[in-house]
C-alpha cells in the first residue's frame, strides 16, 4: 500500500512539476485587465503568461469562459492568486458584449496575406483560365475595360478573381546523407524565358542526380476581380470590375475565395513539429526580418500545420575548427580532419505563429525575436530545445 501511495504521490508531483514548468505566469501579471479595442489574443496572453501559446490550457477548464476564441472589448479578465488552482481560481472573463471579438494577431496589418495571396497546386495553375488579349489590343487593362480569357468555362455574370504568379516553392533532396532537404523559393521572372513562356513547373529538374524535387506550390497574388460578360468555346470576355494594378496578358482567373482565412483561433503549441520545417520566404525582399513581419514556412496542412500553432525559430549552429586539440599544421589534424571540426548548438531566434495554411506551405507572423530571422532558420517545439 505504501509503495502504491508513494507511486501516486510521485506521479502527482511529476504532473504538477511538468505543468508548472510548462505554464509560467509573468512576475508582474495584472490582477485584472479590461480588454480594449485593438487588443489581440497574443498580446493579452503575454500580459499573463511567459509563454503566450499556453493560453488555451489556462482557459479550457474554466467554466466561466464559454469560448476562449471570442473575447470582446469591455470584457474584464481576472487573475486570482497569480496561479492556476482549482474551483474559482485562475483567469476568468466577464462578458459585456457589443463589439466584434478581438483577433489572435493584428489582422488589419495582414490584408495582403489574408485576402490577396494564396498558394495553389500544380493542377490548379495548369487548368486555370488565363488572359490572352485586352480591349483595343492594349498592353494593360484597368477597371471598366474588357479582357479576353482562354480556357474559361463560366456563365455570364460570374465573378472571378484575377491573380498573378509571384513565385513558387519547392525543395531538393539533401546534398549529403542525413542532411535536411533544401527548401527554395523561385521568383516569377526566374522561370520565364524572354518570350514569357514558362520553362518548367516543378523545379529545375523533375529528376536530379540527388533524387526528385518536391513541388510545394505557386504563390499567387490577387490583383483584382472580373465579371464574365460572354462565354465562348475557346475565348470568353470579362469586364474588369476592380484592380490594384493593371491587368496584363498572362494573368490568371480563379474562383473568388469568400472565406480566405479563419479569425477564430487561439495561440497554442503544436502537437508535433514536422521534420525540417523552415523559413523559406519573407513578406518583402529583405535579407532578414523581425517582429510583426510575415514569413512563409515550408510545411502546410498535409503535415498537420494549423492556424494558431506557435513555434520557436532557431538558427543552425555554425561549424568551427577546434584549434586547441587540433592545431593548424599538426599531424593530428591531418589524420583526423573531421574530428577537428565542432558543430555548435542551434541559437534561439524568436517565435512565429501560423495564421494561414495551405496544403504544403503556410504563412506565419513573427511574434517576437532576439535577433533577425533569416531564410533557412528552422522551427522547433516552443516548450523544448533542439
């Protein structure tokens, strides 16, 4: 009996220790906080917790919170005793209603990536109708002008999105055994010859000496909308109704995405992290980015990635020469060149939260960082170290 009791106590203590190590309150967490317009779930979570992605764990057992996704301006968040306990302890909300629920992250600053950008697969782009001519044989077209579309099967009155390819994502087999696959983003101009023809669609070579490339998707920007005015067997016509830039030959038409993103999610840790998930592109042509900037990530829904998942970003450790044990010019270094190299541990960079997910690629917002985020940085479970 004593052994069983000790085992139960040990298990309970272990559970509490793990939970305490996982969920940590900020030292100066407020006793109460009134939600304001413009707040985000991440920002509020960071007021209470050192790891804001544990927000769902704090709220899920609280009977006073009907839905942790929906917290409104005017709601009062109460923190008692500075820790989670039983009964009525822990944070709770008093709903006042009225305005729209606050968002997980500052969605207003992400319009381009929430509504105007999408990742499509090989078949989608191959079968998409495309602009072959413009009214009065113009080089560019604006709202109120006709465009002529080939491959379109739609009734007059149908509204469609006009999109333009920005780039494509793919990865290569590793250079050496055991190394991660190389992930790349190729700009649009890099895959067209001077006549504007697409040279290849999957990668530099579908088959390489290292093995097959893996196509991840085309990044498309929605530049406007059009309404079909005439449906033809080969070429149809459509009226440009809106456009952010001028429409030109080679642009594509795709169905409108009425619900391009999901705003009802909370920051949370992933159940698992796909192997070799890395930062593969930035929102702008920078060498590095920082907090509140968008990054493209090399894994998507087919890998279990979902909105709200939060990851730690790490930079691969450098390989250095050990000149103490293996001095330059020594026989020891000559005979053991590999042993003279030391691989440094990865360096923590910051956190990123996924806000939009496609099949093989996802977009994330850098929530915080202690150093710049670079292309190729890898993602890891936020509650452990690599």
